[in-house]
C-alpha cells in the first residue's frame, strides 16, 4: 500500500466525505479506534506500527486488524498541542535487529529525545504476529535537543536507502537558530549501526555521526550529525527509496 494512501486512510475520520481521491487511488477505512495517530512505520512483513501522539502508545495492525499495544512509551511530554510521541522508525535490519526508534518530547526535562527500544515476540511473523516493547530497554541516541517552547518540534524518523537514520527537528520557535548547523531547524543523519545492544546512552556524537555528513569541520560537535539546516518546522518528510532525496513538509506560519 503506498505510504501516502496509508496516511490518508488513517487520518480520514470525519473529513472522509470532503476528500477528493486522486485517480487510481481508493478511499477505504483500514482501522478505527485510534486516538490522534500521527505517525506509522511498516515492518518488512507488512505489519504496521502506529503511534498515538497524546496517549504515547505504539499500536499494531496485523492483517488490517488492531492487535495488542506494543507499549506506552515512557516519559513523554504532552502539555502543548504539538508535543507528544511524534515519530517512529523500524531498523532496516529487522528482524535480526529488532529495534524501533522513537522521536518524542521528554517529560523529565525541556528536551526532545530520540530513543531506541528492543521489540520482542513474533519477530518473523511465523505465528500470531504479536509483538511487545520492553521500555526498560530504552537506549537514548540523543537526549538534549532543546524544547523550551512547546511548538516547532519536527517529528519524523526515517531510514534512508543508505541505512542511515534521518530525523527532523524544528527551530523551537527560535527564529534564527536554524541558520547555523546545530540541533534546531535541522534534519539529522545518524549512523546507528555501531551502538551496543540493550539500554543506555547517549553515545558520543562521533559514534553516531554518519559518514559523509557535510559539516565535519565545524567546532560544535552537534554539527557532526547535521544533514540539512535552515528549516522552520519540518514536521514530516519522506525519502525517495531510489535516489535518497528528502521531500520535506516544512510547516509555514498561518496560511503559508
């Protein structure tokens, strides 16, 4: 199922009658009973993980039916309308690397974090397909992206065809903060292949800096992680699986 179609199906709700479906697409309800579903990630076997922004739940669709929740992600801040559980990605090495990566606002400090969790259960989909996440396996890749204001958080995680993990982060209403390569108003590109298993983190920046990132000589070590900067609030982006090009939905102000 095309990603754009799947997103349409999940968010249809009361607006379904107003949607004009492009030629060659169909509009049909796949699942109901979701609460503020803002992101999703496919497993290679066709199962679908859906995240709920305000409940902080990771939910599972198996053969079009909602299964048991994988987990409620720990320490997620939801006090602002744009805060919460915002992004999810599945390790491209699944099921040998049974990891999911989470982008969320943290409730213990005014920061955004990216964390890895280990998934257990029917990893190869040889049985019922049921999965679970042990939140005690949390490994923080990054836990200090400023979140002073509640909006402009970015919120997407995607693996590219290069095997690197890309993540989007807004300018935290900091206006000019995105002009230099740092942690705000950016797309980060991370190499997660060298991280140890289990809980822990965060690692040194150099350990997760992806080869080929464009700012290796900038004194700020955060710049080692930056793939692109100068963005306002790149809430959602997609990656062309053939070329690796990023298509970024950067939220404009008011009607723009």
